[in-house]
């Protein structure tokens, strides 16, 4: 899915979960977290120019439902420990905001024709439900 849609989805789910007083901060955090799994494309592009290898590497580790919850816990702990108090004031809601902003990314990618390796490092076929276009303005407008 395109980056803008991932940003909007991450921001939307994060803002929906946190207390009303933290919505603006959740929109920003969710936007960053919603696109975080795609940032692995930078080092992968430096490693290979093979487009098939780029796609399979990209939608692997950083899109795994086995890995992203661990990353969510680490990010949540960092914000709780070193943040300005928002996460510490509502730790459970912020944990779910962070986790959902990350986890919805590969789930949305699975709805495209390219699919994603949701259970990496296990080896089932990539999940691809082919019900959304890679750039789908109707879906994105609905989120906005």
C-alpha cells in the first residue's frame, strides 16, 4: 500500500485508542509508526538491485506479526521511561495505540495483490487477499 495511506491508517488507529487529551500526539506518533515498517526499504535498496529480492526482503521481517509486537513493546517502554508523561499516564491505551499502528501496516499490505509475509520467519505462502489497489484513494479518503 502507498505510504500516505499507511500514515493515515496509523494515525487513525492511534488517535482512536488514546485518551481524548492525547489525540494530537497520537496522530503524530501513529503517522510515524504507521510508516515505520516501510523504512527497511532504504537499507534493502543498498543491498540489492534485484526487484523480486527487494520485495520479498521488504515484506518479511519488518512486516511480521511475530516481530512487530516485540517492537511495539520496546517503543512503548522507551516512551514510558523517557517520554514526557503521556504514555506513563495512560500506559495501556498507549501500548495498544503503538501496537495497532504498527500491526495494521502489514495487515493492510496483505489486502494488496503483492501480499506480505505475515508469519515471517515461518514459511507459509505470503498472505494476499487482493481486495485493495496499491494506491486506493477511496480507501484513504474513508480513513481521512
